[in-house]
C-alpha cells in the first residue's frame, strides 16, 4: 500500500499548474482505488444480489412525495429532517423516523441499505454517490439532482424504472 504524505515545505515554489497536475493525479489514483475496491468486493460474492424492485419503488415513492425531505448528499441531516435514498431505505425497513436510523444495526447505513435494496457494491456506489449534476449556471458549477434525474440514474444503474404511485396497481408489488 502506498502512503502519500503532504508536506507544506515540499509544495513551496510550485506553480499553480504543477499543483493542479498533482491534485489531478491524486484524484485519479483515488478514483482507481475506489473502483478496484468495488470490483474486488463484488467479485468476492458467491451470489449476485437481485435488486428488490418492490422496496426500491416504495422508497422512491416516499422520496417523490417528500422531496423537501430528500437530500442525496447526506444519509441523515444534522437536524434529522432530511435523508438520502440509503437513509430513507433503512428508516422505512425498520419503521423508524430518520433520527432512529442512526440507532439501527451495527453496519453502516450504506451497507444496510445496499443489502435491503439488493444492490451490488458497484450499484450502491453509483446510486448512493449520485449527489450532484453539472450545471454551469450554478456558482459552483453543479447542483443537487432533481428527482427525475435521480430516477433516471437509478434506472440506468439497476434497470428499475420508477413507477409513480398513482400509476401503480396491486400487481406491481407482487
């Protein structure tokens, strides 16, 4: 394992482009490590999980009805009033409010939600970490995804298309 140490004195006198190149290289290494970890974790599984479409549809319906309480950037907000797909999945499965999610189980919220939804590690990363979309009109160049953008991402990653509640029939949950 390679350890990177950042020392202020080693960066003095470097140009802005040199600093950016080092930063880009570090970001690339981090991304490769995360991808390798996701692939390694998935390759260790003896059975590939199957997405629990009914549970996913249920959680997406709750998010759609409560978009003011959905924030994909945080499992549970500090005031316990908003949460992401993973946070809401764990809350609904355990019949607790968002504040109660922090007390449920010993596994991290993302692992609990991944298991409940039947996601692979890679699917969980691609859905749970979809926290922003590029938007040049924003000061920082990105923004939180809309509900429709998020549903499109979920469908792209899992193959599950969200069916709005008013269009669901009893057979859709069978």
